C-alpha cells in the first residue's frame, strides 16, 4: 500500500470512530466498540476499537451480538478491510453476511460541474428557507424509496411512493438532521423539477476536514437521468468550498461505483458491512 493511500485510510478510520460519538455512548467488547445511541434516531453499529492491538475474535463478535439483541439493536458491524483484513473471516464464521462495498476517494481535479451530468437542478438545503423542514422530510422519503428498490435500474416506484413514505418517517431522525445541518456537520441536497417534485437526494457527514457522502438515492422512475452523479457532484463541490480536504464514500455495488467514477472518485479500499445472514 502506497504512503498516500495508507495516510488517507488512517484519516478515514479516525472519521469512522468520531462520527457516532456525539450521539452515542460506547461499550467495549474485546477488540470491538459498540456505539449505543442515547435517545431516538437511527441505530449505530459496532466497529474495531481504534486502540485495539489484535483482530476481533469470534468471542468478541458473539458477545457484541448478544448485547445488541438485549438492547433491541440491529446486529451490525462495520470496518475497513485494509485495516482489519482478518475480520472478514471471523464475521463469516459467526454467521454474518458481509457486504464488501467499494470504498472511494475523491480526486478533486476530476470533479465535474453538476450541470454537465444532469439537466435536473440540484439544491442545497438551507436552514433559512421556510420550507426547510419539508425539504428534510422529502430528502429522507426519496432515500427510503430509493434504497427499498436498490440498484441502478429504472423501475415503477416514483413520486407517489415518495409521498406515501413521508408518513412513515422517524420524527427524531428528521430533527437530528435539521440540527446537524444547522451546526455545519451535515449537508443535505435535493434534485427535482417543479412538475415531478423531489426525485433524488443525498447528504454528507463532516468531521473537521474529512467528509463522507452517503444516502445518495434516486426514485426508480427517475433513474438513468444522471441524478445520482449530479447529487454527488453538488455535495462534493459544497464540501470543497467549505474547506473539506478529504471526501469519500462507499458504493453499494460495482454498478453503483461506476456512477461515482464519473464524478471523480477512485477506489482505495473496501468498506465491510456485516449483519446476520438471511434465513431462507
């Protein structure tokens, strides 16, 4: 591994550990740390402890899973494969299914203008806008529909499904997103037209000069119009303008990674996300 890539992955590791700490307490289990959210909101996960001197063992994983079940939390684990290469086999031996997601880093000189990627306008959510709360709800509703119909293929789900999803949103999660945008730790964007409304969305989480772009989603009926790429580019430009030095993301598949290649990202590693294997 070259020096620059290793340094970038070290910065990402510190970012991953820092992001949940302002909204969760921690519990240590051997070489793992479990983040437990205080109050309502999206649940966190377990990760390797930054100061651990060994790879997490099967016993560590089993103990964390028991604690997650006791707390009513999803049995999820996240880590960067290049930092913990032996954890993949341990997780699988514990009966976990592991998504190996391309971990991608922005090369700023290759970042295109959003308008060259799609003719649908993308806007950054503004706390000073009277419709700010509604925009946050729309962002999350688009994401809910988009991720419920994964992949990049066009489909039937569209604006009606988005509007139906609004009623199912977690109010605490909406409030948390608003707070994070106001204090500068999060940027959220929407892409859409006056006739169709919100069609795609995304957000970025920021800690100091490192940010992760996440939650990029497009309604299936609006796919293949360059919206995911335009949303990603808009977020990257906004982050760069605010002085963010290192911008990364994890792609859910190789097909999705190809979208991000168009926006100037390159693969630098693998983000592993583990959860119990589905029972057939």
